[in-house]
C-alpha cells in the first residue's frame, strides 16, 4: 500500500534509509512524482514546481537506483 508524503525533508530522509532500493521519477507538464520503494512501503511525493523537482532530483543519494518514466 503506498503512502503519500507531503514534506520534502521527510521524503529525503526516507530516501537515505538502508532499505530504500529504487526511486521512480515521473515527469508530467504540471507535476513531477517521486516514488521510493522501501522494503515494506512505497513512498510517494508530488511536486508541482519544476525547479524544486530538479533540486530534489539532484539531492537524491547517488547510490540509489533511479528510473525515469
């Protein structure tokens, strides 16, 4: 069952966890969705601002596997 997160800092903390395996980035004209797969849950974050989405993409951990859709 996915869980939506609204805070960017909380989302980045989840991305740094050891059980985080994959991040999927889905870009649309009006929004960008980030989905992090952890061992138990799928965490999602929706960002409306494209500049914030680019900064968030750059601040993700480098060891985390990325998949852009």
